[in-house]
């Protein structure tokens, strides 16, 4: 990717397009630490030493990634995306970066070290005949907290988080008026 392919609307927002030859990219601080608030087991986001691996729709050839760093919790745009998860993100250095699947630097990010929340949104525009999917990463200072599945409606989320699909089916079942014996 050429340097001209990255544009910054303002210092707290970075917009870039990634080649997704493999259906993931990274958010990295290049440390040997593992993010304590996230599973090392595979999901839409997986923690490993010094980085997070973020899955993208496998039908996409390109991914537009917008990263926003906020001073407080951002506006809720969950309904505009297919799949959204939120979790605690601990920044060891405050010097994070977006890396493509080959771990090539795409864009540096300037965070404050410490506890944050990270909301990862994905929209699979590629299923409508295009080849570009969209992702939004929102970060803001906050207590770490647990992972939450805020919206799981797309194929990507249903594949990586099948429990959310089962929970929605369970919630739709009628509740019997009398207890079962």
C-alpha cells in the first residue's frame, strides 16, 4: 500500500484501505504482553503477544478500516453494522498501529497508555457484489470490563460467535405460563 492511500481526517481518526489476501489484520503495540481482557481463543478478535488479530469477512478482497480515538465513550453506531463486539483493551505503550495480514505497518495510532474500551464494528459490503468490507474501531479511556457482543447479525459474527445466534433463538421462544414439573 502506498503512503498516499492513508488519509487522516483529524488527529483522532485514521482511514485506510487494506488488502485482505488473508481475512484478518492486526492492532499491535509490538510488545511481548498479552491483552488481559480478551481471550487467546479464536473469535472475531483474538489476543496474542503484543497484538490483536481482527477477523474480516472472507468474501472481501479489500477492507476499509476507520480507527477513531475518543476522549470519552463515542456515539452509538452499532445499528449501522452487521457485527459489533466491545471489550477491554489495555495499552501498554500508547503506541499502537494497524498492520495488514502480513504484519506490514499501515497506520500508527497515538493512544494514552492504560485502560481503554475497544468497539470493533464490521459491515460486509462485499456480499452485495462489491469487494470491499468496512470496519470501524473505536477506542476510548475506560475501565477494562468484559467482552460484550453488541450485535451479531452477519455471517462473520455468526461464524465466530455462534452462541449469540443460539441466544437470540432462545430469547424468541415463548415462555410457558406454568412451570415445568
